[in-house]
DNA sequence: ACAAAAGTGTTCGATATACACCCATGA
DNA sequence: TCATGGGTGTATATCGAACACTTTTGT
């Protein structure tokens, strides 16, 4: 028995990554060639997304779809918004694309948006057919369907989360320096912070703990490394909420 | 031509109201009688919700559905989360109910949650067949399907919104006193505030403006009345956010 | 006159902001 | 020895929390 794909329901995933400098997003190339394969009719990008199965949990669908497109595993997803206007597929490119490949698409597709945070942008992405690449979030101009809008909403949600919960550490390596952490906050929130004041604040977060290890091989004073302790966070979370930087 | 209802997609609306004392929610009675109509098989409550039409915008569906059930008009809705697990309809009552009335329901129904805020709980609700009534939010115990979970999530979202945007005024009459406003914040956030400190804070909100009018017919010193000015809010909002991005 | 809620300021500790120099390392 | 980012403290302004009495009205 084959599972039935729902023609009117999809999941789109915004995969964020941080390369110690910029916030990036994983996009899939959407390239349509002419029948003879010689010329390109159009080429643009979309988020990682697809339709869900009839008997598939919504949250599991996000995991499966991203794995299908990128080979990435063990990602954690957070749902942020659902998009269901009637004009989601308005651009001519979208229409052409659907005519070519969209045998499972009904007139209006409702899509549930999820995002995930990856600790680096050098992961081994298995390109299964379509090209998948990282793009700086603030340089993304147009995307397929309403994916630009979806990306904006994901970012908005991420900014809120970052200031209320310790989600930023998912975008950092296990061991990180305070400068990296500061750069991350600056990249996502689009602000500049004073180094001393930033560190003063972090020093109050008991769950950001220094380890007996320093940076190596850098042409300057090596930085102290820190880790995020979920255990300490859980213990102290009731005492206070101080993520506002 | 008749419009086609989508069997796997619905909208559930959490209608909040404030009676100057408690936060309330509008619920629809779900009563199943035996065939002879003499005994009640079960009776419980659900949120206002229903399936959406194939050619219907998601946001418009919320408006239509609540109007169909209550006659209420001109409500503003805010989408907060989408529920799509496979076990949403697990309780025996849900199964029985669907067997009786659920000709349009597929195995897993994905539902998009919206909430709306009403300035009072004395509105003229037109009961179209099923009983609709207000219940204190913190006394709601069990609800049909996963509606309790949906209600919790809506509340959580409302609490966040209340602390970041001036949405609370939608739950107050046009002209309100500062004590009413304080009670509202206390009811939603589940906290107690100091009267003087609360007023100090409100006095910094330039968009909460006193009018030339006082409370009447109360057996104590009549309170100054205030209104919320969306215009002033919009003007000052940009000033406050101007260092972001 | 009494009951009931309205209205009003000050003090104190905590937190936010602004700001400049020396340090350790690899090249 | 130089370039690079790492690391540190203090002073001032602002904000939040605690706290008690007088005022105005209807009954």
C-alpha cells in the first residue's frame, strides 16, 4: 500500500545557519530548462518544503521533508505560522513550475511553516537531485511562491525566541567564545552591542559556563571557551528571564 | 455551484472576553442525545470551529465560522498555531460525535488556531441551533478534541502579545478606567500589580489618553476615563523601534 | 458617617549605558 | 615587533519595587 500525499497541505522549513559572521538560510534551486535542455526558462530558489502524507504527523513531516531534500538528520523544528491565502501561487514562474511538476497540487495549498537552527554551515548536505545552498538572510531578494514572506515571518519569530529563550546556542558550536555569541546576537537582532556590557550580561547567565579550554591556533590572545548547560538552565529558569541583550 | 468543504482542514477560534473581573472564553455546547431524545449520551463543550471551503482564504474562514455560530461580526482575528497530530480525535466522545455528524471529516484533521478579543461579554450572541456561552478561562477543565490544548496555546500567545503590543484595549470598552486596565492585565497575566507603579507605567504610554469625562453612578470617587489612541501609538512606535535593524 | 474605590510621591536597590586600555598569541 | 582580537571596571542615569494616606462619591 502506498501512502497518500495530501494535495492541499504542505510544510515549508526555514533552515537557519550561522557562519560566525552572517545568518544564513538554506535554499533549494528551482531551475526550469526548455524541452531540449539548452536554455533556461527561469531559475530561482525556494525554501525546503513539500506535501505531507495523509497519515503523517505534522511535526514529523518537517523532519522527513528536510531529510529528503538535504540528508540532514536530528534537526529540531519549531512551528511558527501557517500560510493559507488564496493567492500564494501568483507569480508566473510558480504557475509554470506547477504545470510541469505539480501533479499533486490542488488549487490552494495551505502550508505550515517550521524553522530549524543549525550550528554551522559546513554540514555535509546531500544534494538529492536539486541544488541546495546557503544564502545570507539579509541578501535574499525574491523567492518562489510566498517563501519570502515565510522567511520574514520565521526571522521575526526567531528574534522573539532569541530574546526569551536560550535558542541561540543551537546556532553555535558546542564550545564557543563570547565574541562568537555576541556576533550571533548582533547578526540576528541587527544591532551592535558593547563588548563589556554584553559580557556583563552573559556572566549573569549561570547556564553559560566556561570550560577548561581555550581557543587554539588563532593569531591573537586565545579566547576562553564556553558551553551552554541545559541542566543549569532548567534549574534557574523560574528565577528569572534575562535574554534581552 | 456549491462550494466544496475541505474534509482535512479546519479553523478553531478562541474568543476571549473580559467582564471587568475574569478572562472568559466563548464555548459551544456539544450535546448528544439518545435516539429517543430522552437521555443524554454525553455533553461537553468545544471552541468555535469548523471546516473551511476549498476556495476560502484562511483568515476569512475564521470570520465566517464564528459568524455562523454566534452571529458576531467585525471581529479581528490573530492566528497563533496549527495543530496537526494524528491523535487529535482520541477521546470516545469525539469518535461518537463524528460518527453522528461528521460526514465531512477525514482521518486526520489539521486545524489552524485563531483568537479574537471582545470588549465585553454581554454582546448579543445569536444562538444558531447550538448553545454558546462564556466560561471563565481558568475554570475550563475538559474540552472536546484537543481544544483544551488549543486554548492553552492561545492564552500563551495572548500573554506574550499583551506584553509587547497594545492588544489589551480590545478587551476593554472604548472608555475605561485605569483600575479596569489593571484588572485586565492581572487577569490575563495571572499576577498582582501595585496600583501606583502600574499607573506610573501607564502614564508613560502616551497612547493611553485621559478624556474629559469621569465614571458616573458609582458609590465612590468617580474614576477618570481613558481611551486608547491607535494614532498616537503608531507615531511613537517608530520612535521606539528606530534602533532596531 | 460610613463604605468603597480613586488618586498620588518618595526612597532604595538593581539594572542599563557609556567609555579606553593592556594582554596573549601567531605571523 | 606588529597586527589581531581577548579581556577587564567604573561612574552615571534610568528603571522597578515597596510602601500609606487623603479624596470623592453614593447610601
